[in-house]
C-alpha cells in the first residue's frame, strides 16, 4: 500500500505502482477526484476490471498510466456481478492531463481483451474524434502482435473505421472502431458497445446525444463515456449529467440547490436552430439512473483563488508527473480570468457577470412563442421574417462552432434577426448559403483577426459563390455594435427565443476599440459568436437600407460620378 501525496491516504499499490520515487516536498496532482461516485464494494481484481486494464496498458501497450488514470480505471470499471456497474461515465478534468491516453487504453482493453464488438467515437468537431481514432490505430500498429489483429482499415473522410479479427481457442471475435460526427444522424443504423463522446461541453442540445447513445440500448455490454473540461451555460448535456452526479453524492458544491433543487434534475431540451416539427425527443427514454451513472470530477473547489496551487493540483491530476507547475503558473498569469478557470481549474462560470445591454431591454425585444395543442412552442406567424434577408457568419474562439444569423423585415416592417444555423466547423457555410441564394442578398463576416476571417476570404475569392460578400472590418466593427446596442435599447429590432443567442446577450463582455466598443470573446464566460453574428447581420441590413443620395445633375463639361457608397449598395443586388 502507498500513501497519496495529497493527504496521506492509503491506496492500493496499483494506483502508484511505478511512481514510488515521488519526491518529498514536490507538489503533485490529486490522484483522487474532488467529486466522484463512490464504489459499492471494496475494489479488487475480482470486483473491478480496472486492475486488468492497468496490466494490459503496461504489459501490452507499454503505457505506464498516471496514478489518477489508474484510480479512474479501477473505479469506473467496477463490477456488479459479472457485468459493469456503470453504463454512463462522465469524466471532468482540466485540459492536457491525459484524457485521450486513458480512453485509448480503455478502448483497446474492451476491444482486445473483452472482445466488445463495436466502438463508436464522436465529437462535435469530427477532427477531434478522428485524432483519438488515429492514435488508437497507431498504438495497435506499433506492436508486432497487435498489428496482426488489424484486419481492415478505412480512411474515407468522415467515415474512418478499422476492424480487428481476434482468434482465441478457435473462437473468432470481430471488433470495429467507427468515427462519426456528433449530429442528430450520428450512429443511425449502428449498434455501439463502447461510445466515446469527446469534448462533451460542446453539445449545446440533445440531438447528438439522443442519436448516438441510443445505439447501445440493445447491448448487454455497453459503456457511454463523456469526456470534457468544465462547460458553460450552453453545455446543456454536460451540465445535466453533472447535476445528477453531484446530487447523488450530496450536492457538495451546492449546484443542485442553486439550479432549483430536484426539479433541476428533470431533463429539458434547449432551443435548437434548424430543428423542425418532425424532431422528436423522447426525454423519458433518455433519463439516466443515478445508480448506473459514474462521475469523476477533478476541479478546483468553488471560491478557489486563481493562484492557489492546491487548486491547481485538484484540477490537474497529472501535475508533477507529466505536467510542469511552471506551465500552469504561466497560464495563471497570462490567461483571461475565465479562460484559465475553465481550461485549467475546470471550474464552471458562476453567471455573475452582467451583459452588454441595459437591464431588461434584450427581454423586451424578444418575441413570445405560441404554444400548440401538443405543448410544443413555436414562433408566431407575425414573428417571422418575410422577404429578402442578409447573413452574417461568425465562429467561436473557444470551439469550432460556426453560426449564421439572418436579418430582414417582419410583416409589420420591424427589423428582426435570427440565428438560422449552428454547426461544427465552417466547411458547410458556402453550400448552406448558396442553397438559399434566392433569398440571401448579401453576406458579411469579420474580415481579419477572427476565426471566421479565413472563411470570409474564401467566399470572396470563390467564383462559384455568387452572393455578394461585404466584409466587416476596421471601424465597421464599432459601427455594428453601436447599431446593435441602440437598436436593442430602443426596441427597434426583434428576435426569437434562442438559447445560444440569449445566453450570449446576457453574458457577453465588451472592450474598447479606438473611440468605440466591440464584443470581447476572450473575457466573456460563454460563446459570443451568436451575438456577433446577430450584430453583423443587423449592421449589413441597416447598411443596405441607408438612404441613397439623389443623382447629381451632369455638369456642362464633365460628368460627376455618384458617391462610392451608392455604387456599393446598388451592387449588393437588392
């Protein structure tokens, strides 16, 4: 038995095996998470597969797992009889601590040793899921014996897959690892045993969760693994399971009480851009039994000072092993407050920041949805844009989500802005816009210095993209925010109830730029891209509506050219 360097508590040798030479006086990350689901029995090789997984990682894969990874393996692979106790696992830990390494070893253990036939990997950004898939395949191909198990590899974009063929005592086991993007169509037609959802914080509605996790419902052996650092107010899926996990261990941080008590544990679906009347969410079927949910959360305790080194150790279990304390110290000094707290301390924003608009004005300009006979709520006919629109595209700094906002007029002549699309990446933007080119008369987006700027440049240079592109840059950024602020303050623009947009409007922070102000995504605790797209669309629409100067009468000798702004407006195609 070996003492935990955190508090002297004793753990099985498996946890610290290979780390016996811990240096006295050196700060190490906590092997045990601050919040976790406790086991029902003493964990031994007879009551947990975790011990076998640790040996497999060491002896077959050549991986000497960190103490926290060993603790995690032993606890999440707890057995109830001859099957796993847990069906759903949520792992919360600061970035760069080795989540992917752990899951790689877990996937291969279940495929090679336990013979589970199907692993389905997914993430909101497909490239994230593909990276773990590639690393897992590389681990197989680097070992001579494991390499012989690989029967087939497929590397088609968006459809990566490899298969294993395992023969043991004349019994042949076939196993597959497939990668899919997180969407409402992900996993359709598949039957998953191990399902890995990376960057779970980026799932802002229940579409992908419903599609992906239901593939395992008919499986005797199944394990759904959600990986993430801390989320924010848009992380509805991650927040829901975190609430259940905290409630099951007595609500140690008070988040259940703050969210409204037991009622907060009832599953709800956030408003989803592009959802249509055919979307069905069988919420009762997606409820999770807290007895089969495992939560392990490595995070700094609420109220921890940004420079508290024990807080660093709580959220970064690889500290002292594979992570240097100097790296965290540099981040603490240089990162914006909530970037550091979310990424390094694994803390959730507490919602105390005030939004950019005068209190109550955003709510006053929001349309009230009407309720149908079946209880669903939709926009009233009077609260829909009619006629032509303009679009603005924007991409998040904190993730790869891209938003498209449309602005136009309602039947009553009032301007309205809506977030019409929200998807991972930006490769889909051109096709989406061109499919609506008869209605969309112009497109804008920040010209330089933003994640979306490259896509804006691509649209401007693409001869096949025939919608006029009016880039947003320089003083236009300040003008766009000035226009948006005054329009909301004066109730001169309307918007529908849309979760990502409403959250951005309630929490976005501003910064000075020259003589004006613009939205500051780095200081905001939630994604600001929906509001930035809203602002850009309104700016472009109002630019389109700017009064056109009357034509200048020709002079006797030379012709006077019309002002450039008039030409620009006319060439936009209205």
